[in-house]
């Protein structure tokens, strides 16, 4: 596939994200309106896969968006540190789904996982998954491994399989709030685990690189990793996402041959 075709496809795989302490309801509504109007300026390019916000803004995005194919994604479970009681995490995620969230991204409980106690981390994923699906059976759960904190290959592999076995629909590299964030090395390991899990179970798990991804070259790098490791079936927004809002304008600029600052 030519690079410009990859750029165009990746535009439709982006979870367009705003996760700032200064976010307001007006700002998030404005971002959603930009997505609504996107085809007025760029009719030949796909809309983002979702709009990703803090849980309190789920209702705003759900109310303002005019195309249900653009999902409402929230970062839940006391993002990004995941350092709150499970009951609090569950309440936050369930409330967001009731408000209209289609997808929930949570962070692996590193407080237990890094101590060599994977059981509590697994339980959190299972419980949150069960509770949000009791509200909306079609909601997707993405689990963020925070691979920058996992210093050994074996830890990334263990975290990947733990999350998938506990019910994750996607595994995601990073919160973007610590360094290093997404890396090609971590992506290859995670995609290898997804491939192995598929061979064992027949279940396709999605992959989402996030954090520090900004350029069209980055898009091609991760596209090629997924293509080579998992195959063409995964080159679809149902199984492949980017947490890379800055990349949206850069991809548009590369496609248009001029600087674009739409988002």
C-alpha cells in the first residue's frame, strides 16, 4: 500500500483525544463539533474512530456528535495512575457508560502487578469489564499496559496475556503521561502476544499504540508492525487504533500537501 493510502486509512483509526486538566464542557463540545463538520472541508477522508475524553465529558460528546460511528471513548478507572479503590474505578466507568461512552480505556493496576501479584490486577479488569457490559453489552474495554514502566520483555508479555485473558477487547501501550510512551519494540511484543492469543482462542484482540506518536512516519511504522505481525485483518478500526491526536493534522497536511490545522 502506498504511504498516502496508509495516511488516509490511519485518519479513520485515530481516537481524537483531549485529556487536559484545563478541559471544559465548552471545549469538548467544540472539538466534537469540529468532527461533525469535518466532511464539509475534507469529504474524501474518514472521520476519526472515536473522541476520547475524561469520563465526566462522555455525555457531552454523546449529545453533540451527529454520527454514532464516531465512538465516545473515555479514560476510566482513575486514569492515569489507577491508584484508587476498585469501587471508585467501577463507579467512574459505569457512570461514563450510562452517560453514553462506547469504549472505556483503563490502566492496568501496576500497584499489584509490579509487586508480582497479578491476581488483583486481573480481578480489576474482570470486574470493570463485567460491570460496564451489564450497562451496555457492546461496550469495548481497552487496557493500558503502560509499557514504559515494564522494563523487561517478559513483563510486557505477562501484562498482555493477563489483560486479554481477563476480558480486554484491546490492549494499549501507554497513557501518554509517562516516558517512554509507545515504542515500536513494545508494539512488536504486544502484537506477538495478540497473534499467539488468537492462535489459541480464535479471538481477535485489538491493538492501540498511544503516547508520543505524532508524525506520518510514526503512522507507517506502527501500520507495518501490525501488518507484518498480525496481518491484513487487523488493519481495521475495529482492531487497530491510534492514541495520537497531534498526528491527525500532520496526516492531513501530508495528504493535502500544505499545512493543515483543522483539529
